[in-house]
C-alpha cells in the first residue's frame, strides 16, 4: 500500500516550480474586480510595491513561506484561529471574513489581513490572481453529472491527444499535467490547488484539460475563478442526497456549472438518465438545457422533445445507427445544423459508454472551429477497439479475465448499477451466449445515502442471476447492518422475480475477498462476474482502518486460482473520493 501524502506534500504536488510575488495592491484590485470588496487591516499606509504572496493555501498544515493563508469557517473551528502560528511559520498574510479577523488576535503588527464578506467566494479569484490565471490557458472542458464523468473526461483527453494536443486531466482516478502525474484524494481539489494546477499545466505546456466537476466542487465553490471553454452534462440520478437533501437541490448544484460566468458553452445530454419524460417531454437533461444561461448544444441518445434541431430527436446532435460489435459499439453522430454525419466507435462495454463517447466527441467539436471538424471526424472513424474511444479507463467496466468474463466497475448508485448489469447482459446476447449467468458482487458504502441500499438490492435481483452481498467502505457503520439493508432489497426483488418464474440465488459473504472467491467458485466459463462499487480504488475504509484492497487484483487472482486465464494486467492508483 502506498504511504498517503501529508497535506503539505499533497498541496505541494499541485504547484508550479516558481511563482512571482503578486503585489498586495494588485491582489486587492483583482478581488474588487471579481465583486469581492476587501477591507484592509494591518497596514494602514499600504504595502511596498512588489511585496506580496507567492502562493495561497486553505490548510494551515500546507502553508509555505510567502503564502497567503485563507482562514475559512469550519464545522468546529474557524481556520483564522491558526493564523498566528501560520504567519510565524512564514505566511505572508491572511484572507478571511470579519469573524476570522476578530479571532486572529496574535498576528505580528503590520501583518496584511484582507477581510471579505464570504471567504469561499473570494478564495478562487484570489488564487486566480496569484497564479496569473485570468484569460490564459489551458483550454478547459468540465464534465458533470451523476455517472460517466470519469470515462467522458478520459475520452476527451484521448481525442485531443490523437489530434496532437498536450493534455491535462483532473478527476477521480488521477490528475495529469502533460506527462506529469499529480496525486490527489478528491474528485475536484480545493480552489487554491486548482489554480496552482492551472499554472503547473502551463509550465508543462498543456494546451487543453478535462475536469470532472462534482456537485461537491460546485456547492463548496472549489471551481470559483475558473472558466470552462465547454462544460458537459451526462445525466442526473439518485445519489448524494445525504449532502443535497433532494433531487431538486442536487439538480440546482449541478446547474451551477452552466452559468455564463463559469462556462463559455454547454453540451447537455437531454436523455442520459433513466428518468421517464414528463407529459411535456421534460427530463433532467431538458431541464438542465433550459436552466443554462450560456450557449447550449443539445445531444440526444434517442427520441427527445422537439428543440427545433434534428428532425428525429429535436436536438443539435444525435446518436444514430448504433450497432453492437463484440463488447463495444459502432455509432454515428448526426449534427442537425450542418447535416454532418460522423462515424465513431468505442471499445468499452455498455451503451452508456456510447453516451460517454458521444458527449466527449460533441464537447470537442463544439470547442473548435468548423475548419477542424474534418480532421476530428477522421480520427473518430476507427474500427471498434481502435481509435481514441478504445482507451481503457481503470475500474470502469474493466475486463480483467475471460471464461468466465470478469469485470470490475465503479457502479455505486442505482443508475450506475443498472447500466452496468444491462451492458453485461447485452454483451452476452451480442455474442450469442444464451446459457451464461450474471454473478454480481457488491455492497454499499457506510455513512452515505442509506435510501440507495434497498433500491440497489432490488436492481441487483432484477438483473443478476446470482447476487453476493458483501462489504464496501463501511466507514463508521457496522458492516453487518449495511449488508442487512442491502439484502432486504435483494430479497424483495427476488420475490418479484420468483412471481415471474425466475430464480435468483442470494448469498451474503464478508470480507470482500471471500465474496470474490465465492463468485469465482460458482462461475462457469460462460458466466459473467461483475464486481461493482469500488472500481479503481485500492484502499477499503473499515471502521476508520485503511485496508489494502484492489478489486481487480483480487478478482484476477481468484480467476487464476480456478484455472481461467486473466486478461492483461492493470494497476489501480486511486482511493475513495468525495463527490459526484
């Protein structure tokens, strides 16, 4: 198991090699221009020209000499309480609110203190100014939605790399700046780190970057001060209601990305989720397209409401001529305004990966002049298993063995699980395999949305032939209690299936390694094992104890022990993250 980075090491990994000091007066002016009026405390006569911060940090443990320390109010304590010790260790000054200024009583005389009304609204613009990010690259692509963010982001960078660009990636599995990999434990880092990362990407000559934008990142203003050339929407399904409270609030958080101050253009998948349209044809996607106040291009994966675009789907872009080929698909993208047809393919299993590929392609098309479209179309017109959308995404429908097919996926919410199970069934049917079964191994995460647990259990029984309920990250909950709530849903679903004449076998097995071994022992060469919920993660949190566990490694080893041939090796790099 890799030793976790300290907060200081983590923060340092995002920074460029050098940043020139930003004059304090220029920083104040930048905040005022961003609509964040500043009250100055600590140096009534002003500060010397050329004297100012060379970095910015929100974590007192990560502050480096010359940094502007950001004192943010927390759940238990205000960050400004640590300002005296942080400045004594070399911080150049403090950015905080009025309460923080009152708490920072032990600062040396003359310490610059910038007081704003709302710190989280000001920290992004402050970081952007310190790292000189206003109006400069890289060109950013933001992807939000419940499911599909990771794969879509990978597909965007793969297409841009094929087009000759040096790319960056910010997401759940990894953060990359050109050839440089930056470790992270969050889907979207804090705004101070993101702006440092933008400067690092310019240092590494990155021309374009794709970023997963979680609802947490939007709600906590981690993307403040950033501007995306194009932002994309995948879908909206039940998840993170422990944070947002309701689907309406979850929708509102996601919609925050599609404002003109954050995005130059939006690409909205209008029918990317499982929700049935209302009587007037409204889905979460059509609502998102209507809510956006930046220019919008709509994308349909099937029939949709009439938006005055494609004559069949009513959208600007549509997926047509979908054909299963092995585990992957061929498809055509139709651009209604120009009549252009773009042939494309993806080698990853599942129709939802067609949706991810289509969104990635449209986002890149919409970001570039029409004169570039011929070259992009030529790159996409590749056989299944080749081209930019054949790239493997760690822990996303990752095939680790054959006969039986053994697949690891990150599906950890109802929609993600249903999509993964459907794709497994469809792949068997496309191969003419009518005898094989789906053997599903999954659990639920502790300290998270409990309402998902029985729902996922019923979905498991509806789609799988053998269901093995085990542990995911229990966090502080008792694992057996989590399993009981999942099993209740599985048994309800199994009773419904029995009424329809179909038998579902149910097992409970823990720890997770034992459940994986059980699944493989039950499998025949024509079966498919789907190990869901953890994907690329390599650490399992059980009662606050980090347990090394990589589903791909465990499943590959179990298959080998039982005599089947594992597929090519893969190595996980991630761990549990915070948002979707």
